[in-house]
C-alpha cells in the first residue's frame, strides 16, 4: 500500500482530523479506485468530490459532446468546452483540482461490451447513469464481481440514493425487476439537486473505502428538496431476484 | 379506514398532486389501494403504474411508512397507514 507524501498530508489535513478517519483512512483513499459513470449532473459532482478527497484512481465513462443543456448541472463541463467531448472536459477539470489523480477517461457510456472491464478494475462503482439499460448492466456486473455499488438518482427536486453490497443488500434488480413503464429519459432537474445527490454518493464511496460510519446499505434515502424532507426507507431483498437471488 | 398515499417523481408530475387521502374498507390490501387510485385518476396513473394485466408495475417501490414491502401487494393496510409510491428515477 502506498503511503501518503508530505504534500498529501498538507492537502488532506482538514479531513484527516475527522475521528476514525485520520491518516489510515486517507491512505486507504489514496490506494482505492472508483468507477463513476456517467459524469453528468450527478457523476460530475461525485467525481469532483472523490478527486478532492484524494481517491487515488478514478475511472470515468461518459460519451458525447458538451451541449448547452448540460451546463445547468454538469459541473465538469464548461461553456468553453461546448461541442467538444465531455470526457475531455471532465478529465481536464479533475486534474486541475487534483494533479496527483490517476484517471482513466473512457469516451463512451457503459454498454454490454465494456461493462465487465470497467467494473473489474475498480474497488467501488458509483452509478450515475440516466438509462436503466446502463444501470441494469452495471448492477449485474457489480453483483457478479462482488463490488459495492452506490446508486444515485434524481427527478425534479427529489433524490433517491442507496448502497448495494452484493449478497447482503437488495440489488437494483430487486428494487426494479423490470424497466419502468413509459419512463421518460429527460426530466426536470436543478444542478443543486444533482449536486446534493452527487455529494451524498461521493460520501457513501468514501465511507465504503475508509470503513467509517454507516452507509445506506439495505436502506434508501429519499430526499424531497421541495419540502426539505428526508426519509430513510428500509429495503427488502427479493429472494427470487434473477441477478442476486442465488447469493443467499 | 383512512389511508394516506404519497406520489413521487414522474407519478407526482403525471397526477399533478403529491398525494391523496382515501377511504377504504377495513382489511383492504395494498392491491385494493392501487385499484382505488386507478379508479380515481385513470389513465395518468395506469400509464405509469399498471401492467397490461392490471397489476401494479413491478418497477414502482411501494412503502408503508418507512418500510418497503417489495412485491407483496396482499399486505393488509391499517387505518392511518401512509403509503408511498416511489416512482423509478435515474441519473442524468
């Protein structure tokens, strides 16, 4: 395991004051790797917070070019990067924040061909993808490779977040065994909502890696930012789940 | 008995309301509650929440209080229960 440098001790000084975290926790972050897909409204903030916290290696996957409608929430994209690949803007911004970061920047979204390789090279997966097809692929790969998966999602001023531990908690397929009916891929949302969920998702990943606190395992945090109400809902595994039902 | 139901996300948008307070017969089940909601709101609810066979679509998460009940819609409700229909949401 790589030890911290003196520069890193100075950069991460304030978070290393956190009880139970300290230099051992920071060292775990430095030696950890996280997949964030995609780097849109949610994933931008997840990746940025993980880069700021000193996670050693990030694998980020995001296809397409920056569009004007990205800019209200995708904080790794800038006006100057309009029309250029999103992944390039994301990588540049993350390295501006943390030049020590080791990044694999993949200029495509998760698909059936790349999902196994993307998941197998990291310790933790954070799913910020908009399409249920991508999310189901990630869930299946994370379960089969026994990797923790943080699920971040939002709509309008609402958010849902949970952390999946294969064989211990419900997986995404337990919660949503089928693709939602008449589900619309585009939806209303503020950047402040995706930012809120992104920070929560990043904190879940940090806690998983550092082994501190209580994660949202077996629980779903539902946030209603319109009413400023937060609820934690207990989830149930589906013993007949086609993806994780065999892991009893 | 009186049951309060809360709608979220796309379901809340489609119904243009955050919830309903419904009067149900005693020993009514979660499935009975869905039938009442369907009768009350019709197509906007059915389009998102019902399968072709009339059952609740399995992608919706159903909670009584702060406990998700999975796909067991035969659960009997109690007066004063608060049921939340968590409509599926995603990243973006």
